[in-house]
């Protein structure tokens, strides 16, 4: 069937294209739209897809989520701060203490310390 009616509500700079879609996709489009509004539906679907899948859209969603959750994130961080500090103190206490190197009686193994 050839589409000959004027497509309304589409930008003046629109261009007619031919595409091939599976029959079940066309049936879905026809179920979702009124007769003569396939182009508008496909245009809206493509715009929606791009808006939700593009890198910019992802970045915007992540930014929105970060702003939305910042208070919760700060609350969680403050609750765990004491536990974190305690754990680091325990780690520092367990580390063996190194003796500073002295020249009295210790043998140096570096080439610089061996004189010929």
C-alpha cells in the first residue's frame, strides 16, 4: 500500500524515506496509532529512544540521581566514618614497627656502601 495522504504535525523539513520493518512491528505500530499517524508515532519513538539511550541522556540521568541522592549519600558516609577510622587505627597498630637503620654493626648490602 502506498502512503499518499499528507503527514500532519511533522516538521516542514521532513523527508520521505522507505524503511523495511518486520510484519509484527508494523502490526504493533498500527495497534498503537490512528490511521495515517505512523510517521508521527515512529518520529516520537525514535526521539524517545535517542533521549533515553544517548550518552548525554545517560549523563543527565546520572547527574540528576547524584543530586537527588546526595543527602542520603552524605548520611551513609557519616555513619560509616567512625567504623572506617577504627579499622584504619587497628591496621596501623598491627603493622610491625621497623627499626631505623644504623651504621653501628649492621652490614649494608647496597653497592654504594661497599668500598673497594
